[in-house]
């Protein structure tokens, strides 16, 4: 950064000597309707972390190191305590992902938002050498699929979560016996940031593809990186699905297929690598105390059909 926050634009000087043929990768996202839970509970630090996580994890999928982040916060009237909590969460997310909080916009819009409510979105830019871009095109038959644990529901599927709670008249203060904390605390756990775990191993191992498990669950996001004529076969019995998903499924009467199409089900980030790299990757993640499992492999699919994701349940 070349200046403090407060200017009309954020300035970031690129270390040109560090790169040979750099490509900038950008992404933008928000915390979605998870914000409604923050409004209800008064926990406003989580959405800031979520907003950063959703952006930087997407950059990471392509092998990019996050450089900087900007936020957009809109609320009805200025509330210093509220803004402080939100921005502290954003700063925490930036620290975890190693990127600069370059600035942003705080828009005061009287009459547009109810008291205590707001909109939050983020934008991030990362960098990667062109010959080190990861786009899934190198994925081959026989590659292994490593799944990394999520911290919970993350930031997707909250429209369905809220529908379940409203239909069953369940409050966020309720503490189900299946969970260690009440629902509000469980559901507001921030999205895990995978940058510090994954970025260092990109220079040590060959990774053919990665996926951030967001909206669309494992099937929808893994399918995005598969080359034509391939199929990902995943065994969901290998990892233990967090209890919160079992609770939501039971209370909502939701089919298992729909659960996997909406939620991450305990896997927040996926890496696809050649068989010879799998043991080394897993040992590296284990050494960093990152929960991970070899959850499947790439097989040959129908060359006349789009790529498939087969989840064995």
C-alpha cells in the first residue's frame, strides 16, 4: 500500500522483480443472506471475515496469491459500533489471507435500510505466473481428489437455512443436543480461509485442479473444473459430515441429494492431483493440522456428455 485508507482510490505497488509473466485474477462476492442472522444476533464481525473468504478462496482456486481487498458497506445511517465490528472482521480476514485492505466504500443511505441492517460486498485481486495458472485442464484419469474440512455451513445455503428455522419456529438461541453451541453461534462460524494452507504447497506439489465449495455444493463446483470426457467419483462416507448438516436435514426433511447440491457438507475446498502427489500433499496438510481426506478419484466419463460428478452416499 502507498497510502492510508481515505483517498479517492487505493494505491498498491506491485513488486515487478518478483514476477516473470504475471496474470491478475479478480473476484467479487458477499456474505449473502447469512447477513440476516448477523442482524438477528448482533454478531457483526463474522460477515466481514466471510466476505473476504469468499473472494480470496475463489482467487486461490486458480493458483493466485491475494494482493488486496476492497469492501462495499451500505447502511441506513452511520452506526460507529456496527461499522467498527464489520471492518474488524474484514481486517481479520485480510490478515489471515495475507492481503492488504486497500480501502472501500461506506455508503450511508437513509430510508433504504432498516436500523441495524446493511449490505456488504467485497472485491479482491490476486496474482499468479501465467505458466502456473490452475484451471482444471490438466486433470487426468486416475488423479486423486483431496477434500479439506469446512468450518461449518460457510456462506451458502442460508436462504434454505432460514426457511427451515422459520418453518419449524426455531430460534437462533436454541441449543440442540446434537451441537456444542447454540444455533446462532454454529451458523455464524466464519467461512474458512484456505489461503495460508494451500498457497505454500502450490510450489511444492503438482496440482491439476482446485474447487472452492460454495453455492451448488460439491457437485456444482467440482463440475466447473473438470475437462470434457471426465468424471469425478467421490465417496462421502470417507469423511464425517458435521452435525449441523444432519440437524438441518432432519428439521427440514430435506433429501440427501438436495443437501449435497446446496451445502458444502463438511468439505470446503478440493484439490485434484496426480496419484504420485497425493501422499505428499496429505502429509503436508497433516503437518499444518489441516483436516483432509482422500475422498475420490477422476475416472473416464462419457466423451459425448458434459463432465459428471458422482457422489456415493
